[in-house]
């Protein structure tokens, strides 16, 4: 028995080593620069990579594996939020920071600032280059300028004053796609049309005459007629390779697909909190706030398991299904009971004491005084026996005055730095949140493993009675629906169809 156990362990170790040889894990790109607030990435001339960060733009050379600064931005004006390359001339690159625009005509080696000003508290968000125009998106709408005319003008029409999140130009269709606060728009021949209505389209990728985008609802593909949901839930980044391979990142990790999103495979990763994905052409790049990663992905990855299973593959027919950890993460995200919320609440209560209380007072005073006086004279006649009383003098006097006083003061309660009564309220809310999170995870765990037991029963017993078989299948479907309810549809989306003969 011990001999068989050691053989099994050896097979598992051999399988994991063979897997490591087939698919390399994430490699951290050592840029060797001080700036480590990375925001955007794109492929530039001669396969070099441009990375936008808080203090400028850096070029990474895949041959020398060295990075150098090609654009420095004054402190406080960055970071670089988006970059776009001219589809007709890859030596031309447009970049935007929150309140500035830069253009390079030399493969990103040298840059010039483009004057831009408009009325309002605007902030730029995105950039694109078409055949005849330069485009920038902002929180105040879409702006455009001609190559010859240096004046930026707001795009008139249905996109005016809308918040713009991303821009993507498709040269095959001569169409600019705009991700806005209320959907995705296309601009062709100076005419804008909303092609899909959804809340907040954050990112757009054009490839193979299809438009891929992510919104609050999930990851979509639009084929010119209708949009197809590829993955639901909170998705932070998407990417499409020139082979049509798809990738997205959410709180359950990075998932890849080679069949247009019909099935997804989780990638083993040591990285979290990815903000941007980029595929070039087989290397998948990932940006976090302080690190840059890439990995070489090939078809072998999709033919084998990404991690060694505790049970050999032939003994575990459910290894393609989401793990309990992934389901837990999806349920936590869907119910919004993540641990980050309590931590944020506690920090905010502490920081609140640093802010003063503003007191504004207005006093209005009006004083009015009116007086009336009369001096009477008494006289009479002894002969006529008449007495007359008459006023000799009279006087009316008055005064009227008003005043308005203003006072403004700031009051700090420094004792709250030591203790704030709101901490009790936050502590109670945190306690309720932790209890709710525990209840959700407890229910999800019970349903997940109850479903797994029924799967094994159906697989191992292979009931011949159709009624018994259908009953087991219906119970599994019922539990699958419950897991979908707890995870917002995550479970079925990442579940491969199983066949029991």
C-alpha cells in the first residue's frame, strides 16, 4: 500500500513538472525605474512596449529587456491615462493625462504638448487617432481636432456633455467606437449612433471586425447587429489577441478562452488587482498598480490542467469546474461583503476627525423708535365762565436702523482622534457584515459540496431507472441554480457541460 502511495505522489510531481514546462507562469518585468504607478500599456514600433505611468511614458525593448523614459511629465500633472497609435502610421502616438495631451511623431522617442483648453472642470480620460482626426474623451464629452487645425472643438450631437471612458478606432470599418456613461456609440461619416445601451462602457477592444467591450454588466462581444455576453460580473480588464483569444480579469483571477468565450480556463497566477490586460501577440501582459507582468500562452495551456489536482485527472471528472475558492470569491463580490469595506469604514472614521466642523452664522438686527409729545395750555375767562384747554406745542420724533452681521468659524474636535462615538456604529455594521459574509459562505459551501456528492452519485451508480437518473440530474440543476443565485450567474458561465453515459 505504501508503495502505491509513493508511486501516486511521484506521478503527481511529474505531472506538475511537465505542466511547468508546457506553460510558463507569470514573469515580472523588471523596468528598473523609480516610477511605479502603471496605468496603460500598448505595442509601439518594432514590437517595443510603451507603458504609461504616473510620471511619464517608458519604452521597454524586448531585445535588450531594458526600459527608458521617453516622456517626463511634471509632478502633479500625471498620470498617463491612455495612449493610442495611428493605425495608418505606427510611428504616431497620442497620449493623454488628466489635463493635457501629448503627441509623438517619432515612434514615441520625442513628444510635443498639444494645447487644449475648454470651459469647466474637465478631465481627459481616453485617446484615439483616425484617418483625418485626433480624438480625446473626457468627463465633459468628446473632443476632436483636424491634423491641420490645432483647435480642439467639442463633438456636437448626442455625445455632448456625456462622460466618456474609452475610445477605439477600427480602421477596417473607418469607425470610431466610444464607450460612454450610457452605452457604446459608433461614429462614422460624422454621424454618431448608439449601438448598445448599458451602464458605463469602461473599455473597448477592436479585433476581427468585432467590438469587444466591458461594462458594469460584464464582458461583451458586438458583431455589428447585437451584443453577446461572454462573462458577467465585475470585470476589471479585458484583452483580445490577434488570434482571437480572449482574456479577462476579475476578482476570481485571470481567465482565458480560445472559443469565443464559450468556455473559460483559469490561469494560475500570483498577481492580484490587475487594472489593464494587453495581448501582443501570444504574450499576455498585465498591469497592476506597482508591477508589470507578462506570460507566454500557447495551445498546450488549453489542453492540460493548469494546476496539479489532488486526484489524478482520470479520477476527477469535475476538475474543469470552478473551485470552491473561486465560488466563494464570486459570492463575496456579488453580495458586496468584501473585507475591504470594513477596513475602508474604519479608516474613514479616523480620518473624519481631521476635518473641521464649519459653522456659519448670520444675524439681522433692526431697531425702530417712534415718539410723540404734546404741551397743553389751560386758560379761561371769569366773565364767560369758559375754560379752554388747547395744545401749545406738539412734537413727533423717531429713529430707524438695521444691521446684518456674518460670522464664520472652523471647529476641530481633537478628542475624536482618540475615540469617536461613530466607531461603535461602524463596529456594529462591521459585525453585521462579517456575520452576513459568514452566512453566505456557509450556504455556498453546503450547496457546492451537496451538488458535488450528487454528481459523484450519478457518475458512480449510473442508475438504469430513468426516473431515478432524471431526479438526480434535476437536483444537480437545482443546486447549480442556487449557486448561480449566490454568485450572480458566475457558476454557470464558467461551468463546462458534463456528459454521463
